């Protein structure tokens, strides 16, 4: 796929994510930088690809640039908005401790697809930051949609540990590990 194409952008993002997840941050950084360069050269178009560029800025610590690109990527006047891009924007808000804005973005996701696990889990995390007991309900709803959705399982394990229900925590951790090894 040509650089700047949606396929290139998405594949490069997944590779950078995988490298980060395995502790190969320097290599991941090189791929994030490639994505940023594609954006700066004006080769990135469409909500999904712009969202990938925004994530690259985010991962490289350029939060304001990430926010600006996310705003462009989620502008419905410019065309169809990618659900994943919208959810990623919500996670940026969560990371920067703005649960209220994150909730608004995740709710926008659910207007597009009310069963989107990434948005349901995002709402659960936002509710958790607000000490809201709805967190477990949203995470469970995400698992009803996709029983193998690891982020929801991990959140439920954390909530169980915090409430000292170690048996339930162990069940969620085991299920999460089984899913990752499959």
C-alpha cells in the first residue's frame, strides 16, 4: 500500500502499538514518527487515517497536536467520522483527566453504534474516574457484545481487586489471558 493510504496508516499504527506493547519503544517511536511525517506532508485524508495521525502525535507526547488532528478527524462536516477515531479521541481525554469530555465523545460513539465495546469500556473507565459505580455495568455490557474484549475484562478485574473480590478478579484475569493467548 502507498504511504499515506488508509491501509498503510492502519498497518503502521498496529505495528507501532505491538512494538510498544512488547517493550520496543524506540522502534515504535520510529513508526509513530513516520505517521506524523505522512500527516505533515499532506498525504493523510479521511477520518480514520487522520485519527491514526492523531494517535501518533499523542504517543509521541504532542498532546495539543493530537487534539487538533482529532478535531479535524471527527468533524462531521468533512465527511463520515470513523468510529475508532472518535473512540480514540475519547481515550485521549481520559488520559488527560477530562472524564466529562471523554464521556461526551464516547456517547457520540454510541449514537453511531450503541454496541461498540471500545466506547462502552471508555464510558466505564470515565465513570470509574468519577467514582461512579456504573463502571462495572458498562464493562459488563461491553463483554455481552464481545465476550473476548480484553480491556473490559481487565477493568472488571481491577474493580474486583479494589472491592477485594479476589475470586472474581482471578476469573477475569484468567479469561483475559486465555483470550490473549488464543
